C-alpha cells in the first residue's frame, strides 16, 4: 500500500507542476486548473483510503461529510462569484489556507506522540501556527479593504515601530518555547493570538495601490504554511504543493514590486500617501479638464488608424468587459488596428485585467504588456482609458514629490488623442491627483463604463 500511495503522490506532484506551467497562458489556464485539481483529488483519495490512518470509522464519516460540504460550498461560490469580486475571493482562499495550517499546528502541539523536547518538531509546529495565523487575519483585512468594508489606508500611529516590535516579540517568544521545551497551552494560544494581531497590523496600514502585491504575498505565505505542515506530517505532496505555491507567490510578488518601482520592504513597512482627489472643473495646479461625448469619441475613433484601449478596475466594476470587446470588434471591422495595453498591477490582483478580458473572449494576441506597448503610444491616434487611473498617471515621471514617483506606467500621454472614461474626478486607489486628466490632448468621457461604452458602440454602428 505504501508503494501505491507513493506513486499516487508522485502523480499528484507532477500534475501540480504541469498545472502551474499551464496557468502561465490564458489559452491553457483552464486545462491547467483542471489538471492540478485532478491531482489534488487523487492525493486526497490516496490519503484517506490508502494511507494507514488507524482511526475509528466515525472519523472517515466526518471527513466525508467535510469534503462533500466543502465541495458544494466551493462550487457554489465559484459559479456565483462576479469577476469584480475575484480578488476578494482569492483573499478569502488565502485566509482559509492559513487557518488550516494554524489549526493543524494547534492540534499537533497537543499530540501526546510528539515529545516537547524535540526542538525541530516544535519549531515546525509553531511556524505553522504563526504563519497560518498571520495569513488568516491579514487576508481577512485585505478582503475587507477590497470590498469596501474597511478604508483603503488605516493610519496606525508609529505603526512601523509597533509592527517591528510585534514580529520580533513573536520570534523571540517562539524561540523561548522551542528552547525551553515548554508545552503549556497558554504559550500556544498566546502565539496564535499574537500571529492574528500581527496579521491585522501588517495589512491595515498598506495603501490600496499596493493591494495586488499584498494579495500575492499572502498567497505565498499560504503556500509556505502548507509546506510547513507537509514537513510536519512527512507528506511529500503537501510539501511540494506548498513549495510551488510559496515560490510562485514570491516570484510574482517581486515582479509586482518591480512593476511599481517599489521594494518589498517599502510595501510591508510603508504605505502610499493619500491626498484628496480633485473636483470636476478647474484645478489650480494642473489646469482645466475638457469634457467630451460618446458621439465625438465615436467620430474620432471612426477615422483613426490605431487605437489602444487601457482597461482598469472601473471596467470590472461596471461589468463592461463584453461591451468593450464589442467595441474592439466593431473598430476592427472598420479597418482600425486595436490593441489592449495591460499594466502589471491594473485592477486589484495580479492578472486581473487579463482574466477579465479573457472572460469576454478577447483574443489574447491583442493584449500587450507594458514594456511592449509603451513604444507604440507615439503612433496611437486615439487611446481610450476605461476606469484606469494610477497606472496612467504622468506624475510617476514628472513629480518627484508624488508617492508613485518612479513607478513604471503606461505612456498614454504620448498618444495623439486621449479619451478617459471615469464616473467622476475622484482620485484613484492611490488617493492622488492624475495629471493626465488635465493634459491638453485629454478629453473626459464621464459616466458608468458600461453605459458610456454602449453609447459609443451605438454611435459607431450608425457611421
């Protein structure tokens, strides 16, 4: 049986790697997800029915009930979730993964078969508890920020000092428990509570513009927590799966930081500054905005040769991905060359815009990454910015005092004509004014993205 279980775990491990590889491209991502899920199902089956668990029958019944209930709940959530809520769902999934690791650590700490004097085992258990607790509470705070329950930035006086002292205290106290061999439940739950509190303090001060990085980092921590529990149970499939998630999350986190010209330390220990967004009309510093209509925008696009569309979170909120695909197809039929410019941190999670546009069957070949599309803005007759803000803000180049200064952006300002669709002149997620809106080449098309694009499509059809 042990040989059969090893073979099953090996197959599951291979499916994880293959599935992760396929997730790198939208065309193969769905199959990659299914392959990895099948591998996980196989691993669960092997663990329950082939592994010698030596537990009463009632335990198998409870495990079966938990799997069925969890499967039904997960299926319902996956079917009903809106694309705009996907970042929130990812945060919750991260949190549940962390909670699982923490609970495993709590259970194993009280396991009589584990000697308190075995420092390696105790350190592994405490790592699962602390990392899992931090991931759980931090993910819940991220979820609250993403759905608007919490403010984007919650100011905590001297939070750098508090956070540093907290994590140092957790590490020192964990070291004491390991070194002393203490097996007190009071110590255990004290560390669990400290981890939960640190997770809250860790995410609360982080600005909204940094949320894609935070989600990626929390996802990585979930993988690390899973890997730790794999070590604890000497389970290779848990270990490999956790390592894959953890390492992929770290790589993605570093890539997100690079795309924002930020260091990981500045995201964790600092937050974007916030300033009040400007009102519609005249801005004393930046100038005057210029309004436009769907009719004027349609005329401009109808006679254009090259159009670049820049999608942002506002597109997702308005559920306008299908309308914008219709606009793209209409322009293409008229002989206009259309491309989508995708910023690495557009939206609320890494790859948010890619997933959103894939949902509306936009050809992946039309999606251009920032480094590839930036040189093409000079030749663009019209750029349509839909719901994007901070990722097109020239202040990143022009204003050394701006909190986003140095952040790589889409060079929209180089286009011949720029149309920006927004509900209002309210500042973006970073909470700062956008110089692009006051550019002499920019026209503001105010209104809900879906409504505005529908009108734009209607005008183009009549031409």
